[in-house]
C-alpha cells in the first residue's frame, strides 16, 4: 500500500519536465489572460527581456470543457478556467509542443491558487508530457521550476500595474460617455503605445508624470454629461478581471449603457502587504519580516496617495480609492484577520463604492472559493444594514452557470438601479 502511494505521488511530483534558464531562448511561454489591461503592458516587457511569451485569448466553451476533463469539479472555477485555457490552446496545433511552456503565478497564500501547479502538471502529464509548467512567485515556492525575475524586470512589472490601473480606471469613466464612438479606444491604444515607449527608452519610473499624461489623454475625449448607472465589480481576483471567467462582464455592462467601476489591482497588492503585517501583529509571525513589509507598505501606499492626488487635482475623473480608507470600511464589517482569498477587501470595496456614489455592485463569486463566499455573500446583510440604498447582486460563476442566467440576474439588478437613478418616469 505504501509503495502504491509513493508511486502515485512520484507521478505528479517528481517526473515532470522542469523549466530552466536555458529554455528562455528555445521555448514559447503561454500565459492565461487574467488581467487584460495590465497584461497588455507586461507582455511587451517580457518580450523586451528576450522571452517569447503569448497571452492566451481563447475563450470559447471548449476551454471550460477541457478544464472539466482535467480538474475535479469541486476545485475552484478559476483553476478550471486556467487549466482549460492551456489544454485548449495546446490542442489547437499552433504550438511546437517540444518548445512550449506554460506559466502560472503563485501568491504563496492560503488560497488554492497557490496549489494550481500540481493540477496543471497532472493535466500536462496526461495530454502534453513534454510541456514544462513554470511558477512565477516571490514566496520561495517551486524553486526548481521558477521563472527568474531580475530586480529591474520586477520594478518594470510593478510600474506596469500602476499604469494599467490608471488606464483601466480612466477608460471605464470615459467609454460610456464618449460623444464620438470609438474615441476612448483610440485614446487607450495611443496611451499604451506611449507607455511602452517610456519602458523602451527610459523614463518609465516617472509615474507622477506618466499618470498625468494618461489622465490628460482621456480627459481630452469629448464626453456627454448624461447620467449613467454606475456598477462596481468586486469578488475573487481572477473572476473580477478575467474576461474568460466573468463572460466579458465589463463589456456587457458597457453594452447595457452602464459605467463599470473596477477596483485597481494596486489595492490587492497593498491588501497582500497589509496581511503580512497583520500576520505579525495578530498571529506572532516573524517581527523582522513584519518590519520589512511595513517599509514596503509605506512606500507603495505613498505612491497610491500620489496618484490619488493627481486625479483629485486634475478633476475630470473620480479618484482611485485609498487603501487606508478601505481598511476603515472593513473594520465596520469584518476583522482584518479574515484574509484568505480576498477576505476583508471584498466588503471594504463594496462599502467604498457605496460611500463614493456607486451603490450598485456585482459580487463575482466563483464556485469552490469558500473564503470568497464567506467574505462576499456572508457580509452582504451587514452592508445592507449600513447602506439602505445598496443594490447588490452576488453572481455565481461556474461550469454549469449559463451566461444567460448570469446576465438575467444582472439585468434585474440594473432595472432597480435605473429606477433609483431616473425614477419611475
């Protein structure tokens, strides 16, 4: 019996192709499209470093079907989407299977996302045993198959998050109101080109100047003054941002004549840093580590405040949120020790929306994400008691949930939102 267990473990932990630095010049790396806005920049940064990378765009039903074949249906929906997107792409015949790898990020936290790797490797062993699975992490995981990130590249990726956030934030406040159809898209494409030029030729660290340029570019787009229903999107990070997982939720809201309001990725980065600090303060973790994270947090939070001030001074758009304000909102609902998944960040974002004129909220809940359901659905009643005008719908995203049913639930919420905004007339 022990030998059988040992052999089974060996299949998934020892016998798999390992990524190494020599493969940089020989392999194409496929990356699941979790962050459409940010990956537009990051993809080019990795290519500039000599990596042959491709952000996967396949999003048909076959992706979900492939995921169901290789991932137990009790495993969280984001994992199923990621595995399915890999397998579906590799089956397309577009890639040289002897010179292709797949990359996954790992946070190192308690979320099952940190444990996707063996599931992906298991699927690859069955379908494509020559394809290595690469881990991008900063937690010391998977040391024998990790993606090496230099300090310079790490810094560039960090600035890419800041700029991706600002472009997303401005675009969503411009697109619903554009007088000339397509003007917001033109501004987006032009500013992405200018940002990438900054990364190629220097000056990418001047984040204050670049953020001013981004805001100025979108502010120049002529916008109507009509009122639109504003809809905030919160929930598990993959489903919140990924078009594959949320069935192109932002586009759906735009097509419905709404303004989608998506929290910045930088909020999540600061949320992760604060959790490390709270681990030390609440659970007695390494005090030295906590001290380092406090320094990092002060630096990053200072940058967030600077960007927020730029928005406030320019005046054309609602400013981004301040993570310290989010923490205060969270404290009214749930303890900051609740940190698994998106934890206290979800009710904090909902409360922040209600406080800043966005009472309509979609809470995107993937199947299998237990902490997300607790911190999301579990706090809705408390939030409704705090904000009487709150109009929130929790939408489940899983293999059996149809797009029609999801959109119908959202349309019911929008009907109430329109009545509240425009009245019965």
